[in-house]
């Protein structure tokens, strides 16, 4: 991407002129006619229009700029020089005329005249960047890059400002492939003008990959100031190294300031354009820091977004911390607090902090809808079941007679070995309780219980609880033992089949166990001992 430096005056003024600024109506009409002729490629006719205009208005800038565009293509640029000189006699103060003069001399390859004209302009405006800039631009247009660089460096020394002509030096370095120097110039500029940071990133982001390391070293060396280091960090982020970028960036925004707030917002927004969990994590970290520095609702929103980004990145600890702050923030709106607490309950459950999840859920009061509270309570019940905490799971369901609660109570009864009550509760819950997968699991379990036919079997309940808790290896042995206690024709083969399928899914050393179980089914099953055992995947 090329540098967005101030537009060339010949183009900007022409647009101004077409709007009628500073021109007589007839002259404006003539200039418009000349411009249309240019568009049609009729350069000679356009030149005639501009020359005619200058006879009546010798200092008409739009006409001079028009001639600057068309005469080179006609091989007649030399005709413009006396016209510019005459215009300068009429308008002695115009810097824009002096810029045209420099470009005409450069276009005619009159190097000494370019220098002399520039020196005269500099003498009239000793503290102004314009003569140095236009001198360099005139040389650059003729591809005299080394001479243009020398002019800009001399101008910086003469002006006595470290950031003088930085735009032009950066652009020139970029055009000549010197990306390290371009980065250095931008790094210097953003210190004095932080508002240019976004522009700096945009200009440097397209640097070739083999230039990246040199540029980052130039921007993040020991002597680099905070704004310069931020620039390096933002470039690293865009180049796909988010964690290193944050490591460089974070110390530069350690204390609140307007610059820090803007930089954090920009960093977080840029992170959304970078794929991968690391980019999501640094976005969350940046938004969290941003929330520390801004007030009220803005902080609440930023922290909620930070929690989401951290959660998406897999940083549950960071997400939980952010949500806890939102939930405890008295400035947060009630609905924002409720949403934060609901998400926090989900995270706490996922992290196994069930007591904290229960306390947080209780603290939400009536700020959550009944449906949302119920969904979180059922998630907590399932988490209690997965830890074997049957009594505590049952307590959460005590006064609930919904079909979802009946289904969960059925699992509590099953894991206690109360097979008859479990079957009754599953049938009462019906096929529409909970999600589709839950309905499938209950149907499979009902089929197994029907084969067994017993009202109680603590061994089977304990074995299935091991499976629910994720201890599949132990569940295989427990199911095998439970099957051994069942009479032939009462679901023994079905339970052995479940155990064999689980062992086969475990693989490795359990393959031998699976083979033994399947062999036992084939050799030891009486003809009447056929069942509808559910696949192990449905019970896991």
C-alpha cells in the first residue's frame, strides 16, 4: 500500500476549481471544457483552452495545472515555464505556483534551476516543510530517488525536527524497497502524532515477509518508545504472531491514558482479522485492559466481549475472571449482570466448580428467566451425576415435576440400582424430554431394563454410574460382574454386549477383553437369552 501523503496540489486544486471556488464563472466553464477534452484524449485542444484562459487570467492555477498535465504528452512542457514565471509576478505569495515551477524545471531536467527555485522558496519560508517536500516530489517524479532522499534529509536538519518530512521519507524508503527505514520513519512519527498509528500499520503491513524481522527490530529495540513499540506489536499481530505481539504491546498500555485506550481498541479490533485461538485470546486480554481504563457501560460491554473471546480461545480461567467482574459490577445493567452470571455458571460447571456454580446460580435471583434458570439447574444436575453425587443431584430436582426433571430423576434411580423406578420415570418422561440424544439413551436403557426384568440391581446401577462418570475401563469389569449375577434369559447377554462394546471402543489392551466378552456371549448364551442391548456409545 502506498503512503497516503498530502495529495498533489495540481489535482486537489483542479477539483476545487471545478466546484467554483475562487474562479469566475466563465473561467470555470472553460476549465471544465478543457478537462472534458483531456478525458477524450484531445490533449492539443485541451491545451488551447487552458492557454486561452491564461491570456485573460495569467495566475489561474487550474489552467496552469491543466497545462502541466497535457503539455508533457505533446512534447511541449517548455512552453509552461514562461507562463509560470508570469503567474508568479501576478501572485508573488502563492506557494502552489512555486511547486508547479519546481516540477516544470524537474520535468525539463534542469537540475540547477530546480535547486535555485527551491532555495528561493526556502528563503521566503524558512520554517515550512512545503518547499522541501515539493522539491523532493519533483525529483521523485523523475525517479531521482537518491537526490530526493538527500533533499528530505537536508530539510529535516534545516527544520530541526526529528519528525519533519517523515511521511515523505517513509514513502520514499518504501518505494525503493528499504522497509527497515520506512518502519523507522513511521516509528518516529507515531511518537509525536499517535493519530497516525493506524495509517502507519496500513502502510507497513504489506512489507515482504523477508523484511519483517528487520522492521520489528527497528521498532522494538531497547531505546524504542511506547508508541513505536505498539506499532511493532500491531504489525506482528497482523503477521500472525499474536502472543509475541501482546508480549510487546501489553507493557506500553500499563497505565490509563487516551493514547492507551485508543491503542487497545485498535489492537482488539485488529485481532478479529487474525485467525486462530491465540488471536482470540489476545483480543480478550486487550478488551479486558480496555475495560479497566473506560467507565460504566462501555467497560461492562468490553469485559463481556473479552470473556467471550477468551472462552472461544479456550482460556476458561480468564473468561471466568472477566465474567465475575461484570457480575459484581454495580454499574452494570441488570440484564448484563444476569447474562454474565448465566455464562459464568456454565463455565464453573465446565470447570467442575459445582458449589461455586450453585452459589452463583442462586445469586441471580429472578434476573434470569425461568427457562434459563431451569436449563442451568439441569446442567448442574448432570454435572453432579457425572461425579456420582446422587443425593445432591436429587435435591436439585426435589420439587420439579417437569418431564425433563422426571428423566433426570430416572437416571438417579438407575444409578442407585432401583431399576423399576428408573423404568417408570423414563416412561413417564416420554420421548420429548431434553434433547434428542437424551431420548435415544433413555429408549435404549428401557430396552435393557425390559430384558433384565428385575426391580433392583445395585451392582448394575453402580457399573452404569462408573460409565456415566467417564471411568469406562472400570465400567467394563463392573458390567461383566453384574452380568455374571444375572440368570440366563434375564439380560445377561445384553449387559455383556454393552461391556464388550465399551472395551472395543477403548482399544489397546482392552481389545483382548472385548474378544473374551464376545466369545462368552457366543458360547454361553442360551437360545432364549436374546435382547435389545443398546450400543455402548449411546450409554456413554
